[in-house]
């Protein structure tokens, strides 16, 4: 497996990502990246408060999910 894509809402971050990884796809949202049927897995390393929402989104799109700690910021979100 290898890095295939990245997503960020910040255009500057997307530009730097494209420069560093020119063969990778770049998306302006996690939703757009998760909609790509060619991607099998999503590594979530967004701010902690977004982890649960992004994990649920990726899983709902049938992606394998790897997530940075913490999985969620509340027990309710973790459930």
C-alpha cells in the first residue's frame, strides 16, 4: 500500500501537499476524498474534535479507517 491522496480545506495546505506528493490526488474535503471509490483506506489525522465524524463518514463509504488518538473527544461520540 502507498499514499494515494490527501484532503484539506486549506488551499495552501493542498498546494504544498501536491508539491510534496505530485502523484497523489488532492481533495478539498474529507467527504470528497471518501467518495473516491478507488481509495480503500483513510488515515484520519484531523483535529481531535473531528475524528469521530470523519471516521463515521469514511466507514459509511466502506473505507477501512485508521485514526490518530483520541478516537473521539467524548464517550458518546466513541460509541
